C-alpha cells in the first residue's frame, strides 16, 4: 500500500453490459489512468463472460472489488442459493465459465490504495462493512456514523457503488464518492464512472444506446432482453423514484420498496 497513485479511473456496476464498458474503456483519460478500479457488480447482466474477458485482457491495470451481485452468481452456480433477487441473475450465472466463477469467488470485498491529494482511500461495493447495505446521497449523519464504525481513522475517502447513482459528499469529515453505474444507470442514461486523484471528477460517457440495445438483443439469449435493455440502458428509473423507493433500506420511516430490477 506504499505506492501512491496519481490518477485512477473508477468503474462500478457494469452489470454485464459490454457496449457500455467498451465505451468507457475507449475514453482517453481511462486509457491514461494509472489503474482502473472496479467497485463490484461486474457481471450480473446480459454479457457477463464477455465483460470479464475484456476486463481481464487489461492485465494488472485493473484492480478488482467484488459486489453482492457477483457473489450471488457464484453462490447460485455452486448450489448455495436457490434464487437470485435480480431476474437476469440466473441467466448470468449460467453464462459464466467455471474458471470465471472461481475468479469471481476470489475477489476481495474491499481495497485500500493511496491516492495523490486524497491520502488513503477505501474502495468497496456498498459500504466498508457489507456488500449490499444501502447508503444514499441524502442518508442521515447518524447512518453514516453507523456504517463507518470501526473504519481506521486515516481513511479519508470512501468510494462505493451499489446504488447506480453518482454523487460526492462529506460525511463526518470523510469524502464519499459514488461513480454511478456503467451499465445500469438510474436518473440519466450514459455510462457513469469517475476519475480520482488529486480530486474527484464524476464523468458520464454517452454511447449509441439504440445500437447497444440491438446488439444485446442479437447476442444475448435472455428471454426478456429487449425489455431489460430498454429499461436499464435508457435509465427509465428516475433518481427521485429510486431515492423514495429505497428509503426503508436506508432505515428511514418512509418509502415504497425497490424500483425496477437493479442493484
């Protein structure tokens, strides 16, 4: 952990959407970054094997953190769980090659790096202690104190994903960064990611969504792929709807449940 990185490209929640990932990897600033850091939910979507292959072709430039959806695919393939909450999950689990299942199973849940201008940065999928609990841009200070309990005091920045909505905020003196989702954005379409170091720069890469949808319909055998692609690639769920629906999972007193079929 002694190496200090100048510039990192952070990608989260790719969810097996190969055209979105290809668009981000083609960005000059991603190509120029010291490393690409993935903060989980890499494969649970229409093209999981292809996404893994492309990322692993990048070699040691990619640093990996697993997410809850990746874990669920592994558990399903190994017979450790009968169902996956996301309807496309069983399809994605079956589409992985055995060695890819093993690769996902070995991914760490957190990663700590030193980044110029930010000091020690902890990368995780949902929170530092859990790969599926929710914290949101408007989570209460007491909620942040709870999820940060036990975190070393020298961690000044936490980078997380899971909610598919980008934000940067302070919470108890720590900078919290969510790059949003590459493959399944909520709020507005495009492939969302961020550059980290010496500050934080939230980015969105536009790409040809109709062409990507047609490609998924052509190449993916998931029965509901047309509906899936229309809903997620076009970000049909608004940020307001998602924040309202996920209130109870953030341990609030209001809200109605989970929007769509994501995260």
